[in-house]
């Protein structure tokens, strides 16, 4: 089984590998049900989805009738105003077939104007606070992509006491000294505040080539089993983070097998050899 650790100050013992339910955005219900069986097989007890992940919430909904108690359930919104965010949360609850989610997250806080709108009067933050007060959600988080995201998440933490963050983290991305410094500073702050740090893009190989439709991910993933295992083990080598899984159900089992077999972080020379052999490039530059 995959080890667990407290999900920040929520106290929930989440598996260190969290199911990234973007993988369910365009699958059938039958495929989604088989994926749930795989999660149960590996003991995954934390699902992370979003309103913007295609049909993902709809695919998860039927599972919740039987398995709600087995999962810490998280979703997200990209809406930036109070009313839009409130309406989307209600829609998410309906689609997920639940009365409450464990974590609701402001998603993809990349655009500076979006960030300002969300935290201004009448912004999404007001809907987040209200939803927590009304017990529609238990905890609140923020997420984002790109090189700018550590500073944007710092802004979020300056303005509200969120419970979790989510951002990119992998070996090649951390080769960027500016990103690495800002990530480490943010992670240190989260550790001091006992906030959960979720990471994404663990097995990214780089930007997707135009016309490439081989995988459900919007980036090009690693597909070699050994390379995936090294990439997963590298992320899990940081004891303070969680790894959110790949957005393609066909690569999920390899990621879960890698997480289950984790013992130690691969040395730098092995990771550099993988960069060379598989042509790994930073997804964000």
C-alpha cells in the first residue's frame, strides 16, 4: 500500500499519492469505474477534481453513493467572482452527488487580473469563506501553473489562511534556479504553517507537440516505466509534499506502482541521465 501522511492541518491521513481526476475528463463511466477499482487496490483515499475537468465530476458522482466515506474529496473552480464561484460550487456538489466536499480550491491563479478580482470585494474569496461557514466545504485551497505561481500563491497566503496549495514540481522544473528558490521558500512557509503542499506534473516530459493526440494530458508525459518510476520517486523524495497523479488513466497504474515501490530519491546523476535519454524539457519556461 502507498504510505499516508497528514494532509496539512486538516489532520486527514491522505495517501502521499493523490488521484488527479483530470484523468476522467473524457472517459466513459465504465472506464471511470475500473479506475476507482484501481484506486481501491492501491489504497488511494484522496481524489482531486475540478469543475473544469470535462466530465470528471459526473464520473465520480456515482462512486460517491457507495464510497464517499473512503475518500477525501476535493474540487476546484476557476470562477473569480462571488456569485459565479458560489453557483459553480452548487453545480459541483450536484454533479458529485454529495452535500459537502472536503477541499474547495481556487484553481489556476495565473493571470494577475484574475488574482485581484478573486480577492477584491465581491470576489470568489467571499464565496469560499461563506461556503466554509455553511459547511458546504471543510477546507480551502489555492492552485496554479507556470513560473509565476509561487509568488501568486504567496499573495494568496498573505491575504487568507488557506489550508493547501498545489503547483508544479519535478526534477527538470527545479533545475530553473529562480523557480526552485521560490518553490522552496513557499514550501518552507507552508511547513511552518502546517499547510498541505500538492504537486503536479511529476512525469511531464515537456510541451506536447502539435497534432499529438496519443495521451489525454495537455503536456507530453513520460511513458517509459523506468523513467516514470524515477520521476515519481524523485517527487516522493521530498517528505513534505504530495504527488497528484497523471491526467491519463492509461498511465495511472504505472504511477501507482512506482509510488508503492518508493524507498528513496534517485541520485542526481540518474535523473540527469533520464533527461538526456528521454529528451525531458521544462514544461514551463
